[in-house]
C-alpha cells in the first residue's frame, strides 16, 4: 500500500509544474514500488532499505498493472532537439541561411535530464494552449469533442508515461541512496491488494525466522534469511 496508507485513497497523482522533472519532484504518483532484483544481488538494496521484504511472482504483479520504470541518466548527452526557433527563422527567409549556425545547431549537445526539464513543461504549455483553443472555437455549447480526447491523452501521458520515468545520476556510486538504477524498479499506480497465498518468498534476518512463523502461522511459502547490512 502506498502513502497515505488508506485503502480508500488510491492511485492519485499530484503535479508540481514548478519542480524540475529531472529531480523526480514534478510528478508524484501514488504508486507501490517493487524491485526486480535477483536474490544473490540484494546486498546493495538491503544496505539502503533494510533486511525485510516480501516477494511476488512477476505474473501476479503484471496482472495487477505492474510495469518497469524507464530510467533516465540525467548527465547523458543527447542532440539538442530544441531548434524550432532557428528552423522558423530559416523558413521565414530561406535565402539568408547562416550555415555556421546550421552546423552549430546540428552539433549542439545537452544533458538528457535538462532536455526533460525543458520538454515536459513545454508539453504542459502546449496542452493547455490546445485545450483553450478548442474551447474558444467550439461551435456549440458544452465541451468540444476533441477536448475529451485531449483530456484522455493527457491522463495517459501523465499516468502511464511521465509517472513511470525515474531520473538518476549514474556517476554516483551504486551504493548511494540516489543511484536508483540497481533497484530495477517496477511500479503499480494505486494500491496492490494481496493475500498470503500470493507471496512467493519472505525476506527477514535469521533471528526473526521463528517470530515470523509464530506471528504468521498461515504463511507456508519460502523464507529467505538476509543479513542486516544497513
């Protein structure tokens, strides 16, 4: 269950348009997170989050809507795609092309995180512009039919794309709490109800083994003992 840990509040999304997308603070979906980490590679995760955990068969989580996140390496260099102002100037006067500037535009690089910081707010701005245009040009009372489609598209992009992107700095040590890549994260938007029968494994420190069996006698699945390396 995700915060605020109330079954009746599930799967909402808050968007802070003033935050940077690359800091993972612009989109705050209510999600439950899982890690697709082989047991033999759990040591880094245990160091960060502690030696307790539960595991599910992947098929069960997929059935409940789980999907891997798309990791964005913030400092990764990409071609600058934001040359629309320059292209517009060329189209206005194709007889006066600054070829040095053309080469500079083609060769210009920017960090991938910075590109998302520019592109996502621009997406917001253009969506609002299109929504306003549709409403002002609607020939009949009510909501323009295309505005409904735009609303559906916006929800899809925000919940199924932007909410599944996680930015990180690959230059940080793998053990750093802000280097998320080793988590191999999957997300489910909303709460994930489950029963003991859904679990494939429970991870606890060895000294909690007897307590687990005593407190949860109906659990008959695997128990894997982890060393507390936090």
